[in-house]
C-alpha cells in the first residue's frame, strides 16, 4: 500500500448523518438498548461508548447498555448489529475500520453502505504516539533513528484501523519498516506497550492521556496538525518531521438498515 492509498482511506474515514423527517418515535425506547462496541473494554471507543450510553440513558430515561464484541477488525461486532432487528434496540458505535475494511478485506459478511442507517458522528480526536517509560526512546526523532538500526514493533487496535494506518503512513514518509502487532482493542495493546513487549503505538488520546499523566506511558508525538489540549506539551508529527501529517480517530453511531426514520432522528437529536 502506498502513501496515496493510505491517505485516501484515512481522509475518507468520516460519517455523515442523512437528513431525516422530523417525526417523533412514540414510546421509544420501551426497554433497554444495547450499544455494541466492536473492540475490547478499556479503549478509546469503549470510553466514548460508555459516556454516550450514560447521556442517552439520562436523556431517554431508559437504560442504554454497552456490550463489547471485539475481533476481526470490528467485523464481528458490526456483523452482529447488521443482522439485528431494525427496531432501534441494537446500535453500533462504528469507527474508522467501518469505512476502511471494504478496501482492505476481500469480502465482508454485510454490505457496509446498505446494512446500516447512520445516526450521528459522536467524537473526533487525535492519536498520541506512546512508548514505555522504560524505553530508551524519548522522542519521535529517537524512534526514526532507532528504526534505521533495528526493526521496531508497533501495536494497533487491529489491521486496517486508523492507528495502524497512521503508523504505516509515518513509516512510508520516513522510509523505515516496522513490524505490526494487531490486537483486539486499545486496552490489551497499551498493556503490552507499557510492559515493553512492543515498542510503541498510536493510541487514542482518550485512553492514552490518563496513562501518560500518571507516568505509565511516555508520549512522543500527536497525530493531528494541532497539539492536543489534553497533552499540550507533546509536539505533532508534522512539527518534528516537517512533512504534512494529520490523522484523527472518530466514532459514530449507527443502527441496522431499515430502522424507523423517526427513531434514527430521535437518537441523533
């Protein structure tokens, strides 16, 4: 995969909600609603899902439950939602793999464009490159220099995820090669980074910032053009390399295709 292909995938990784008729869904929800997260618990998407579920529970006066169904670069959880009844009681918190998987996998068990009804973009945030505090690497410049002497290993939340593609883009720009270790979510990936089992990763700032501030991780660079307000002392990749580099994570709420438009509208509101 070349730089243009990676940038195209990352640049196209966005979610827009359709314009829907303004008709309220009377009586919805009448029972608990499941929000499926296609990653393990503890990662950035999971944190967003739990905050979102809490807000929806308060707003609707009904329980919204987060259920983790990780695996296969989010395909397992997405397939579950795609095959669920279109009644508004099973939702998906999708992220970048939702739009990159059709380009990176030979076949999917659902049609990405037809199997879901978009509700709303929920969040957009940067990635932070992190390593273990015990690592000799103290900056992105150190990473690029060390990678020219030995092959570094980096973790990701799965093949084709935005953090995976962001690191591949950086490697292409720098003319280096690294070994990719794919995990089922941010939690287990960060655990191995903290333990020194893999050298580094681009982690969602939602999950990484608290660990950086507590000293369990060392932050090296941020993936967006502007520094993160959560970690304002951490420079951007573009600042260090002098090359354009801007990659964000996002998450958006989807329902199974065929869900009543008034339910989709209420959830989006």
